[in-house]
């Protein structure tokens, strides 16, 4: 998904083969760019509860503070009152959609990268 600057990696395993972690070449002193440092505050905005949980649970397991917003209005209210290191927003929600959330983030946190 290059238009948003993100990356998704998928590995297929046949049913008779056990899944194993993806192997990435280790670089001396390099931090894994696919992980966030523990303690990061991440707001996940998603109207589908199953998808929201699939976003937030791994963040919490890795030591981040995964904060949930089940709709755009909740997200906009939280952005006004709180500070976040990262916001993950569904771009196709029923009402205002993620674009309004992204705009609010740019206004509230101008130094933070927004894609």
C-alpha cells in the first residue's frame, strides 16, 4: 500500500506446514522499523469491533498504550483532549471518515508525520 507510505507483509503456509516467524536480517544496533517503542500512545480508530481489537491487542502486548475509538467523533474528541504518538484511522467510516481524523491530527500535532 504505497499511497499511504505503509507496508503489509503476508506469508502463506500450507495447512500441513507449521507457521514460523518471518526472518529478517539483523543489523547491528538497528531498531526494527516495524515495531513501536514501548510506552507509545497509539489511537486506533475503527468502526468494526473485530478489526479494532486486532489493531489494539498487539499494540498493548508490545508495551504500547493502545487507545480505542469506535467512531470518528470519539476519535476527534480524544485528539482534542489528549496527545498521541501515532493514530491509525479507518478511512471509510460511515460518517466523517478517517480523512477528518487525519486533518484534525495535522492541525493538533503539526510536527507529527501524517500520511
